[in-house]
C-alpha cells in the first residue's frame, strides 16, 4: 500500500510542478513544435551568448526576444534600451506576444524610444489578441486612464474591464 501512495504522491507532485513551471499560454508546447532555424545552419558557436545572438539574427523570434531582454536588463551585455527596442520589435513583428507586450511597455515608459501611448496601446492590443494576460492588464490600465485612445475621448474607469464591448471608443 505504501508503494502505491508514493506513486500517487509523485504523480500529484509532477502535475502541480507542471502547473507552475509551464506557461499558461501554451508557448512552451508551441516552441517544441516550431523548428529552430539554427539547427539547420550547422553553425557551432563558442558561447551561449553568441549562439543566442546568431539564432536571433537568423530570425528566430524567441531568441530575438531573449536578446531584447538581455539588453533591457543588462544581462551579459551593457544595458541599452534602444537596442532592446530593436530586438523586441524584430520578434514582435514576427508575432511574438511577449515581445509585443514589452515593446508596448517601452513605448509607454519612453525607454529606448520617445514616449508614445498610442503606439504602446497598439502593441499591447496585438499581444492581448494572442491571449497574453500581462497585455490584458496593461491595455486595461491604459484605457482606464484614457491613455493611447483617440484625442477628445474621455477616460472611462471601466473601459479597461469592458474594452471589447466599448471598441467604438477606441
């Protein structure tokens, strides 16, 4: 009987770990199915950073996002917001939702680019349409403060919650 409980406890532990370790948006599963363009290039890099930048340069959006994060946070490279924006934009234009969100954040905060709330809302909205929860929160916050919406439109506190029903406002 004790062996059976150990197996059940192990399965429950694995299920709980999966809930917390895998992204809710399914991106981990999507990345497994997406071919990595760097594998077919048969290039050997001398460091992980060189490999990451090489794959990002080859157009692999998850690596472009990772390089953007490195520049945004000064990880293994000098912090450079303009360079972070450049990498986020490359990945965002490939439809990478986290990059779209982070690019929107850069526009909202004016980091690496001039502050532009309308551009921030545009990128947040693209990420939200791919079900990125952080983008939903950011978009709702912008809408409820009246930021990034058409000039002359008054902010509506509940617009962030009900923005899909109030699209004509935006």
